[in-house]
C-alpha cells in the first residue's frame, strides 16, 4: 500500500527513483509522482494520476534533473486519486512523500491555517509538508523542522523529505509503516521495502518504529524515538534484481502460480528432515505440549490459511484454537488464556491490523509465533518465534504462492504440536510427513489440467455472481477461491460451508449462478455431494474440483468435473487451492482485467 523511493548521490536521481517506483507497483497505487532539487537547489515536482506510464509521459515532456529526489506511488485514503492529491506534496521550501494515515490531521490543519498556511489538496499528508514549511519559515533548520513536525503527528506513517537549497539531504521517518535504507558507493537510498532497492544495493538497514534517519552522500545517521543517536544493523539481503522478473510469463501472477511446487518444496525443506521423516522445528521459547490454547489471527488470504490451520490443529493436535480476522480481534477484546500461543500469518509482516492484534496479544501474556514471508519485517522483530515461508518475492497483488507456503508451514506446525501433545505417534508423523514431501511433485501435476480449468473459466466469466462451496478444510479453500475471483475478475463471489446452503443462500440459485465446489475424497464427500444435489435440483450449474478417486461419482451430476491429483487427505487443501487460484486467473484473462494490479487493491496494507 503506497510506495516510497528516495536517493541522494552523484547520479541523476529521477531515473533511479522512477525504476524504484516501478518495482513498488505491486503494492497497489492510483497516482504517482517525483520531486527533485535542480542545480539551483529549487524543488521541482511531476505528478500524474493513474499508472506510472502517465508519469513517464509527463517526465518525457518535462524532464526532472537533480541528484537528490523522492518519489511515491499513492493508494488513495484521503482525497480522490487526482494529480492535485498525488504525492510529493510540498512548498517552495520542502517536499514530502508519506505512506500511512495522520489521524490528527484535521486538528493540525486548523492550527496551520490559523498560522497563515493554505492548503491545495484533500489529503492528510499535505499537513506534514505545511507544518515543516512553517517551522522553516520560523528559522529552524531542516533537521529541527522535521523533528518538530514528527513529534506532532499521530497515526501511522513512513515519511521522506527533501529541502530546497540542501542538495544531498534526505530525511526519512517511520512510525507504524515500513521504511528501509540502502547503502551504496557514495550514494544512499530510501525505500518502502528491499524490493525497491534490489537493483541498487544488497546492503540494507531497516528503521525501527519511531526512528528518524538523515541521509547524505556520506551515509546515514539514525535517531530513535527519543531523538538519541543509535546504530541500526546493516543486513545483506539475498534479494537480487533478477528475482522479480516475469521470466517469460504474461503476468507476475501467472509466474507465481507456476512457482507453487518450488516454494512448497523450499518451505518444507526448512522444516522437515527427509532422512528421518520428521518435522524439525527451530528452537522455541515455548513448550508446545503445555500450550492451553492457540489464537490465530490474520487478514485476507492469510486468514483463510489460518482457518485451514485451525482444522488441522484441532483435529490432529487436539489443541483448542480461536481464530479472528485481525481487524476485528483488536477491537473485540476477547478474553485470553495466559500462556496461550498467538499464531499470526502475514506475507509482508507489515499488515497494520495484524500488527495491532500482535500488540494486543502481548498485553495478555500470549507468546507470538508468526508465519511470514519477510523475515526482517516489523512483525518478525516483535515475535517470539518466526517460521519463514520461502516463497520469494510475490509481486502480483493477489496472493498465490505465499498462501500455499503458509499452509505448508501450518502443516508442519500441526505435526510438531501433535507430536509434542502425544496425539500423533511416530508412524502417524511419518505418514503425514511423507504426504508433505510428495506435495511438490503432485502440485506440478495440477498444471496438466490447465485446459479443463480454462473451459470452466468460460462459464464463470459469463456470470455476474458465483457461489463457492466446501466442507471441512475444503471450506476455507472455497473462501480463498471466491476471494481470488473477486479480486482480479471483479465478479461477485461468495463462499459458504456447503451444509449452510439450505439455510438461506439456496434462494440465490438459478441457471445464471455457477456453483464452484471443492469436493475431494474423504468422510465429507457424501455430505457435500448431497448439498450439491440440492443445488442442482434448483437449476444450479455445478463446477467441481475433486480428485482422481472421486471424479467418476460426479460425472452426470456436475456440468464440469476437474480431477486434481490424488493425495493424502491431510494435504488436499493445498492441492485444491492451486486449482481454484488458476480458475480465478483464467477467468480474469477472459474478462480482460488487470491481473497483477487489480483496481482499488494494495499488496501490503499498512493502514487500518
């Protein structure tokens, strides 16, 4: 959600910042802009609504020169996505870019207007620029103006600032939204995440919450929330520029779908000893055997992964599990059992609602285990245990491979917990681990069904509404399928536990409403089939994902039957997930939507 890139150095800065913004497109945005200092130290800005190509055309007509620059991709919160509301905001003295929300901006704006400051935009972010400008007018230095302004801000923010007549000075600050510093040779970089900086440097330092950083050609000075000089460790990131290309695929999402087998295998490799067929957890400061209860919280697709994890942990490990959408948990204030285990799931590790839930759990003596794809993120630093998903960069806004990697980690955590609690013996563990080790090759087999899934997509693409059904651990798979379809094709889709159909949703069924069902073999097959028969009797068009063992039983009942590879019931949700994600992708292609950057969505949601 929003992206920041900045540079101070010996080279022309605009091309560097623009390419950084290009690499941040995956976060979601609806306008963009860049500000530089020209040879005379004058601030120049170029801004454009819509995609970065619009900004590129503006820069071709009106180039920006200078060696100090900041850039921004904006996801609108306050004010429509117009050129006026696009970042950078500024005055003749200062230009700023901002991710997040300033919660007290109305109060500050009234105060500034009383001081004679005028406003041109509808944004909360302009308040920052106007307040810095006011302090500059009163004779404070750029550094002191920035510090004085930051002390007045309430809410979540990552901010970058440049100042007229101060070439080679860039100030950044972080409070609740991520910001990283890149170290080059005679130049310094600032970015929302390491992806923006990947082509420029592999030496990265991450700001802690409350930090301010002052960048110059010589390096970086870090200050903590008390204003005291501190050191932040420089880490060498493994991320390289080539890691985020499309590799010949049409879209990042297509590439990331095809990476399912690889990332599942990489993730399992960290947590399983193939020689002993045992799950090997990292050292943990908790005893899984004595945890009285688990609390899972996450947002979006990560929440649905958590729902699958709940089924596994309760059934196999016999561990009671509560689960909440993170945005609800913070305000629901549920009673929590001391000594419980909080399991947080996030791709970015910067999701604002999940971070808020983490802090709420901390207040109730709950240990924090986070499942993350970003092991240098805020959530990672605030957790007791981090289990990494080795998914690599996920650029498409709609999560795919990160989801199955999260499921792979949850599966291993389930086995380890069950072993610790005595609900799974050695033979049982070997059986489940064998099923997991078989997953990468079976996941690859899903792609042999592409032609069948494309045919199913033709039916779905013609619909205005689609229902998804599943039971047991197939129910959250149905929820994930419905979410993916909504996100990238803009078709309204809802998922229901199949047994709930007759309690209301069945009234929606007619020939215009396809029903996508995940119905694998197992003890719930007959129950789900009965629910589908009820829908078919009312004109429903049944489109089913099953497995090779049950495909024959659906012939003549379902309009389309796609048999996915036969696997152990424990890992069936992972295989079925790949199928419903491909269906969403193929449907979006037929609809002609922007698959990688769907409207109104952001990859890393860093505001509540």
